[in-house]
C-alpha cells in the first residue's frame, strides 16, 4: 500500500473536493436514513413523523406472509450457497492448474452470469426450465436453486480463485517433501489457507441470494414468495410502514454479511 | 570404500524447447557438504528439484544408495528440503511446522513432541514453539525451516539458496551454524547458491554450473586455484586472462607466448606445443619486485596506469610493454613507495599461480 | 502428466457442466425462441414476426431512450464518482477503508427498498420533491416524481459504486511521486492531471463506465418503480412480455437479444480501448 498521497494543488480545489464528497455521501445515505428513520415513526406515511414506535418491528414478527417469505429466502439462500460453494471451490482449484491462456477463458465464462443483465438470464432460464426441461410450477424451489446456485457458484469462484492466485504452491511441495500425500497436503495445508476465501465467497453469495428479485420473480411458483418478492408486492399495491422496518432489518443483515465476508478474508490474508 | 549416497547420472531436463539441465552427472558422498554454484538460470535449482523428486528428468536417472526396499520413493523417505524463502506453513505454529513430517509419518505423539523439542533446541528456538511464522524474524524463520527439514532424520538435506533473503551479517552467522549442524549430525547437505563466497567457505566440494552443464567439480581450493575453464576462473573471484600459444614443454610446466612475452605456467596436463591456451592469473598472486629475474618465477616490467583503493587492499592496473594490462591486488599498507600513475614497476608471480585453460 | 490432466478436468467439469446446462444452453435457446411463433406461450417453428415487431419503428423511441439514459447514467456516475474516488484515496489509510466501505454498503442493500425510498423522497410533498418544485427543477418545473428523470436518478444512485470501485482501485495503485516529479518538471496542475493521472487511471475509468452501462441497459426494477407508466425502458418492456399483460415470449426474446447486442458492442469497444492502452 502506498503512503498517504501528498497534498498538491489540483484542478478541483481542496474545499470543493470536500464539498463534493460530502454531498455524494449525503446522496448515498439519504434514502437509507429515511428508511431507518420512518421505521420508528408511528405515522402511516413516510413523510410525517408520528412519534417513536417499535410496533412496525413487532408487527413483522406476527406477519405470517413475511415469515413464510423469510423461510423461503433462507432455504434458497442456504441451499444455493452450499451448492455454489462446492462447485465454485472445486472449479477454482481446477482453474489454478491450467495454463494462463485457458485460465483467462474460464474466468470470462464464470464472469458471464454475473455480467449478463438479470432480466436476460431470468427469461432464458424460464424458457429453458419451463419449455425444455418441462419443470412445473410445483418445482419452483428447484428452479430457484438452479438459478441461485449458478450465481453463487460464480461469486464463490471469483473470490476463491482470486485467493488462490496468491497461494504459494511451494507449500504443497514442502508438504509432499515431508511425506504428505496429495490429500493430506490439501487437507492440512491448502484447505486451511483457502478457507477464508471460501467462507467469504459464501457470505457474499448468500447476501446476493437474499436480495435477488428479478430472476426469482420469473422462476418462482405461485405463492412461493421470497422476501424481495413480498416486498415488491407491498410496494406496488399497498405500501405500509412495516416495509421500512423490514428493509432496515434486511439492510442490517446485508451489511453484517458483507462486513463478515470482508473480515474473514482479511483475517485469512494476515496468516498467509 | 562406500559408493556415492546420491548418484546423478547424465540427467537432462527441458522446459518446452529450452534445455535447462543438459547431461549433468554428479556423485555425492555420505556426510558431504556439496554445493551447486552458478548464476541464476544455470540449472542448479532444477537439478536440486529433480533430486528432491519435484521434477522428473527427461533423460538419465537419479539413484540413492541404501534405499529400504519399499513402495515409498527414496526422495520421500530420506531427502528433505529447505526452501528458498522457507515455505513455512503460515497457519501453523513453529511446533506444528517442525512436527508436520512426523505427523505424516504417524510418529507417536510423545515421541514427536520430544523430537520437535530437540530440533528447536538444536536451532536455538526452544522458546518459540507457539509462535506463528509471521511473528518471527527472517533468521528465525530460516531456523524453523531447517528444523522442519531435519525432524524426520533425513539422510540428505537439500538447501535451495536458504540464506538468500538474509542480510550480510546474519548470513555469515547462519553459514557457521549450518556448517556446525551438518558436521555434528554427520548429515549430507546439497546446497544451491549463487554466492561464491558462501560456497567456498562452507563446502567440501563445489560443482560450478553454467547453462545447464557442469563446468567443474572439485574442492574449494581446486575450484579457486586450478579452474578448468575460463567460465570458472571468471565466475569465482577475479582473474587476469591472457591468451597465448604453447611454445615449449618442460618438466611440470610449459612456456606460453603471450603477445611476445613468455610466461611459465605449471600444469599436470600440458597441452601440445602450438596449442592456443588461456592463462588465468589471480590479481592477489602477483607481487611487486625490484629484481629483474627470479628463479622459478615469472618477472615482467610495467608501468602503473591506475590505482584504486578498496579498503584492506589496493588494486593497480599495470600496463605491460607488449600492450597488455594486468590487475594487481596488494594489501593497502604493503604498496610500494610513490606508486602512482606512470611509475615503472617490476611484477612477479610463481609458475603455480598460472592456470592453463584450453582456449 | 495424464493423471494430472484428468484431475484438472475432474475439478473443473461439475461447475462447467452446471454453467453450460443452466446458462449457456438457455442463452442459446433465446435465439431460437426469438424466431418462434407466439401463442400458449409459443410454438417452435421459424418465423421472423417477433423480429419484425421488435425492429418496428414504433419501438425505436424505447431503444433510444434506454440507450441515452444508460449513457447518461454512465456519464453522471463518472462525473460524480471520479472526484469521490479521488477524495477517498487522498485520506489516511484507515479513513480510506471506512469511506470506501461506506460507498459499497448501498450496493449490498436491497435494491427494491432503496429505490422505493427514493420514490417516497421524490413525491411532491416529500423532503426532496418539495425542494425540486421550489427550485423549479424537472421537465415542467414540477419535480421529477414518476418521470423518466427519476429513473435516471435511480440508476445513478444504484450504479455509482460500480464506477467508484475500479477508479478507486486504479488511483490507489498510482505512484503519487509521479505527480511530484511532474510538478518538479514544471507541469501545471491541469497538465499533470492530463498527462500523468489520466493515462494511469484510464483503465479504471473504462472499467467503471462499462460496468455502469451494462447494468443500466438491462435495468428493470429501477424504471419499474420510479419512472411511472408513461415512459417505457427496455428492461420493463421485456419483463412485460413474460410476466405482464403483453405476453409475447418471442418478442421478449428478440428484445433481450437487442440488449445483449448493445452490451456486446460496448464490450468490444471496451476491449479495443483496453488493448490500445496496453500498447
């Protein structure tokens, strides 16, 4: 890491730069602040402060639709993350053994599902799963697992393969030199060092799955609501302040997941 | 007499179209400190990695004496390596690192504990067992790497530039320590280095490599004083190189004509008269003299062109009448009175200070 | 050698199979469906009806609007994002980490909810909407609630981190002594910026721009919530062919291929620029 940049006069004056930074951060956090603020407001409207209350949060715990949606979200989140972790990690391990040219190709392949607009991926999968594999509405959860698993796999692959790039392969030679077989070298040396990357990738994939809306709306079966689907329905039809509370909670969990992912990866880096 | 412990027979290794190791043969004896010396890319590390079993030779073979008949390859059983930059397992403590090989061999916990403690004592890290590698200094990491390699009692220890990352003072200290451990445990060390001084001070024998080939194998004295190729003479220390023609044979020495000047050179294998040869003379073996001739010595007259002070020594560039120039190294406090540019001086060196190399 | 190759493919093939079966094949099928006949929901045959409908003149304003708004979002993100990245990178290392994380947090939040929050902020009687009307901003000076402009705001808001991220990364790698050296040689601030900074951060700018553009072209959620019903964007229109009232899968497929085409063109330009920079 480079040292702190020297101060030098630049086209954008120093105070102007500060002002711009301040305004941009305000821009970024204005809607977030609004959500959190009104999630504690007793008023029915997002424009009037009606005094402090926590009953929107209490309402959530009694809202069976939301609880069911939460259960669906968690089920898909956990299962797709697990699937993605296995596929993505093994792929990253294979990827590291390739020559540079092939490596680039594989990287692009795993980047595609992340880059392609979600709506395109959503309709492509809908056509394929409904009309070619003839999965029915009852298979909604399977369809979601396939799609979310695909995304999770790509995110885990990205994180783990980045981490593998910094892996010192001589450690594997050192292990072999001391009598470890291939499995032992992987189990005792490579896996412990790779683990933070795997966990970090999984947390990221889980957060993505929890927030995914477009693909889910295409593939879900009737009545199979996830949290984002349920929120979208509320927003369009009957916006209630309860959403503020739910959004605040989801934001909190996303931030915790993202921070945990970053921390796990940093901690792992420190030991290598 | 026992045969070699490690025999490298005519080994060749290619990476793609590049010939990295080209027909290398070596015999390494039990208890020997054997160095592979050369500049980077000369094939020394690849040779070492083939002995370690990390690479397979394209041609030739590597044999180990005294191999227990078992399925486990010899390089796993009895050869351990100390890696360049150590390759310590970053997530394991010092104790776990040193005990790794024992764990793989399924040595009982109590015995393993004892051996690890013994090894850490040996490398003077008795109190560091619970530290992680990154909490250690470079020198300490180096010691852990050594202890880890020694813990399973290998017959041969391979060391790949083990001191390369250390600063000069620490390097000298570790040189002494490595040599001490090797001698006291009676181990065979195969040591790769590009540092000639390191190789000269520690080794029993040195193999100088260049472009994948063996240039010369010999004791440090042989390598230094009787280089068999211009490369070796040039790579190890400094030399004056003179090209000339053999004019006459005498008992134990030859006369060589170098641009009109006759130089006497001692040699056991005299090249035929008329052969073109290169003579290598170490600057520190040339002395100033007042005499015009000395028995059994070469004596020439010249003129000091330049003198360079370098600490304990002073180096003189002396021009000879036939247009050649010689470098002369003298101790600073031993230089002739008024030796400055333009001073005429007599130079002398013994016949055995001249190495005769086929051109 | 052979067993090593076997091991490599054994590790790679499960994931690659998944990718092929559930991503590449479905994508290829979209091409096929774009030539199918619409109906319950479509029948396999070969007709160019969907493409004729997709390329009809009536659709052109939607495509152009999507293109211009995507380019606009990219430009605004660049104008906003570059100084922010610059601002962050000139703080102390610790402050840098915090400020950087603060830029990324809106990205991990639920997009629906944040976009919805903007909608409530822009309403005529809400915090921002009120001010916009007072200042006479908006197409008729009446704020931007439920207009295409609030969709642009939403895109800029949600995609800004994609711009800041690569620019920040390349600025962080920059050797700031180069600036001192340039200043030492008498280069003015503007010239320093033009000749020293820009060539070095240009790859970051290009990456950020392509990321924002790709996201914007296919965006559906943002205009769906913010833009109201008057102005259609491509993402919304495609969505309607599958889930909405329009129900025309082949047309949706054809239009999604147009989106992919636009993205491919952008990517080609990006890689061309990138390789020219490397030279």
